[in-house]
C-alpha cells in the first residue's frame, strides 16, 4: 500500500527537489500541500495532479489522513510544524535544520518516541557522489586514522537571493544565516564521514553585514573525540562559488573540489575517485531521492530503526555545534565545550 504524504511549505526547495525525489519512489503518493502563500498553492496545483491544498497546517492535519508530512518551511517554523504533525499521528521528514534550539530538539525526539513515529531530517549531501565515494574510501581504511577534515562552502550570495528563499535565509528571525543554511550540512557530513565520532569543542567567529541581522560568514574549528580536527569556512561574500573539502589520515589524503575527488597515498600516488553526478542544480533533486529512500526504509522498520537513530544522532551533533558556535563567536572565538546527551 502506498504511503500518502503531504508537503508543508511548498517553496522552491519543495517544488524543485522534494517533489521530484518523491516521484522516484513507487510507494509514495504526494497528494496534499500546505502553504500560507497563495502563489505557492497555485504552483502546487500546477505541478501535482488532483492535489488538495491548504493555507493552514492544523486544518490540513485535521482534514487529511496522511501517513507522513514533509516539512520544507523556513527553519523558525519547524519545531511547531513537527509537533503538530507528530500529534496528528504522522511520520515526519523535515528540511534542515530539524529545529533551532536544543530544548525543542529533545522535546520533539521524546514526542516522536512517545507517538511511535519516525522523525528524520533531510541530510541530502550524504548522497552527493563526491562525499559518498569519500565515505566509502574512509570506511575501507584507505586513509587510516583520520587526523584532519576541512569542508568549505564559498558562495557569492545566499541561495535564492532576491526570492522568498533568500529572504528567510537573510533573516535571523526566520532562522536564517549561513551557519544554519550551510553549517548544518557541514556538521552532519563531518559526523557521518568520521563514523559517528562526537565533537568535544568548537571555536568559531561569525560575521554579519550591517544590512541584515543574519550571519553571512562563519569560520569554525572543531575538536572531535580522539583528537581529529575539523575546520570549516562558510561565506556568502566570496567572489566565486566553490565547494571543497580536504580529509587526511595516516595513510592518505582525499581532496574534493566540486565533483572531482582525488585520493593521494603516502607514496604520492594519486587516484581519481570521481563519480559522474546527475545533471543537477543547487536544489539537488537527484540527491533527495536518496533521502526519500532512507525515510521510506525508516517508516517500514519503525522509529527504533538504525536509519532513524543515526539520522537523529547527526542532527543532534549539528545542532549542538551551531548553538555552541554562536556562543563561541559571542566570546570572541573562545573554545566552547559541546554538551553530551
């Protein structure tokens, strides 16, 4: 039997990434959309045959028997939307960040467990070919024990600048800023690539332009259990768009530049590990297909499944690092310890 799903927040990410990703899954039927903006409801009607649209989330949950809700609204709305969906008996997939405070995170995880429903965050960069192949090489021991990992994101502006997506990203009240928008991705990637090793502390400095209150620059140094050092530079001020990473251990080094992945061993021998990526845009619909498959598996196996537990561990690590990074920046870059659950 097909799972009947609803999308809450039908912005560009939902329309151009989530919807195409769900359509890759034969067992999924997206038939309901909630969005308070009439223009976005009209877009849902244009894109989805026989879709039922709502301008109020509570009315949608009261009026529709959906198996799950895919939440793709601005971050400041996530916690309340997740709470409402779980209380209505639906499983939940939510765009990053899962929520913005640790108190909300712990409450929502407890609520999901109480309701016996799956709660998963969209961690789509794990399905980007460069990082997927790097994970395989690391798991195979080709780098040995990891000593250092750097993941950088340079952008000339916030994604969707000038549109609705750009507006919430530029607003701290909406949960925007580069630390949330890109830092969440970087932090769960580090957690995943290191096999679940938890961070011990973070030192960070954030920058904000005078024209808005959300950060558009972040530089962070993380210490992980075991001594691995992580570093990340995130910028919406760069003159070029660049996505890069460097990971090295005792046996070798992986360099990622865009879609290209190079592994170099201690003897200086280099190997191209690059995999072809599906023609894509900044919304990455092909990567969301992997997220949709992961979510469907978790629903089939239940909220105690390994898939669901690992995802929440990644989300927990990401949120704790974001909260501590803000505290560190307020203390002029002082190292702030990461709390343990």
